[in-house]
């Protein structure tokens, strides 16, 4: 039996290496439902309204999310059939010892896990395959090859969480054609994907996951989320780049390289060319996601499997730009919430920002 300890789930500093692999792109149907928040807010229709929305959302001392809900009619049931765009990879020698289910964060799609820049020298997928893991990574709802939906009252955190649960269940049951059943499945998240992974095992502490790796994550961010909201230079996604022109109002994206650099890169420790590549890969976030991402990954978590938190020391959204500003460092503080964990570790990566997969592979 494979033991999921720190050495087996930490992928050698996330550095990519050349490896032979077998991959397939998939479109996976799921039927899901969720109890979403019901907002009275109209989707921002232009860039000025986007800025007004973000200024209101992040205003200190105010609860804007609550202000755009009717207290007597604050939730809405959402259900439907959706399609998920995904990729499954295994080593060329056959299925790996463990399957990793990878969930990306805001501003990226599934390509974050197999970033094509510099001949895939930044590919997490290649790093995992070289160490005999198989990987499954997907586009979250609302972007990439997955179904889109209403950006205010449909594409929200609880529906995203329902999608992750459905995908996990299908992988556990061996019901996705072309993917074998694995004895061990580990959830790996980045940023919002880590929030979803935390919330998944919080709601289902047994039977779904054999371990979680939360990258770009912490639970004592202070003003970090405010810095991230203001620093992204968000506009309507369709105004951010030609590649996002089909997105309707309510989908937002960073408008320039400065916004991407501020939120994802530490000063001086990146190839300027990858900043351009990250900007060109920039993906949207919905109004509903931003207003509900803080509603999960809070409170105690009785998950009993191994937990690893990996965050760059200059991470903006989860550390406010300095993960070492507290003792212990902010990522280590998550241990207090895992009340039943059998193995917890945290790593603060020096000279690194929020986009850990985009750090120089030499580090």
C-alpha cells in the first residue's frame, strides 16, 4: 500500500522535469445541485461598474455581500446538467501509484497545471508523472472547456464545490471512461482550488480523499483578499483580451500585465517572458465566485488524512504579501483547524508569490 507522507505528496519543489506521458482530453457530463446565495445585484455592465463593484466588495468594515441579499429570500436552489473539460495523464509505463485531482484557482484554467511556457518547463503535470503519480485536472465551471452560466446567482462557490464532489465520486467509482480506478486519490488545489479542496474534505472527511495538498493557501490573510481584489486591475473579461470576447457581463479578468504581476509574482524571481505568458493565459472570475469564496474553508475540519500547505512567502491573497509576518508563519496556522489530522506540514517557499507553478524552475 502506498503511504501518503510528506515525501510522497511533495513534488520536489514543484519543479518540472522531462518525462514520457500518456494524456487524454475529456468532456465529462455531471448533474449537480447546490444551495446558492441569492443576490439582488445586477452584473456589472461596463468597466466602471466593475471597479465600483470591487471597491464595494472589499470596503473595510462593510459587508457588501450581505447588503445585496434580501434577508427573507437569501438563497436559491440551483441544479442542472453541466459539462466539464478535463485532462487525464499517466506515466507512459502505465497508471501511477496515486491519482492526484488538481483544481486551479482564479485567473487560470486547467493549463495552470501543465503550463506550456518554455517547452513545458513549468509543468506540474510533468513533475508529478516523473514521480509515478497520475493526474486529473479540469476547468472549473464558467471557463475554459466547461459549461458557463449566470455569473451572479449560478456560478458560485457552492456549485463549484458540487462539481468537485461529482468529479471525485466519478473517479472513485471508476465511472469515467479511459481512467482506471485508483486505490489512493489525493486532492491538490491552488488558491481558490485549495479553498474548494479544503471545503470538500470538511464536508466529507472520510471516503473521498486520502490526502490534500493546499498550495497558495492560508487562513489568516488579514487584508490579503482586499489587496488581491484591488491589485488585479479587473475589467469586463470581454474587454481584457480578444480571447475572452465571448464572455458576458459579470465575468471579469485582469486588464494588464501589472495586475497579473501584482497578484501572482514575487519581486525579481521570475522570467519576464512568463509574465506575458501568464497574462495571455488569463481567465475570468465571476461576480458570484468573488462574493461567495469566503463562505467556505472556515471553521474546524475533521479530515484525518495527511495535509500539506505550500505557500510563497510573498503571497498576496492569503498572506497579504508576507507569510512570515506572524509566528508561526501564516500557512502553519491552518494546523489548528484540522482537529483530527494524522500528519500536517506547511512549507513557506522563499522569494515566491501566489502563482507557485510560475516560479523559476531552478528554485
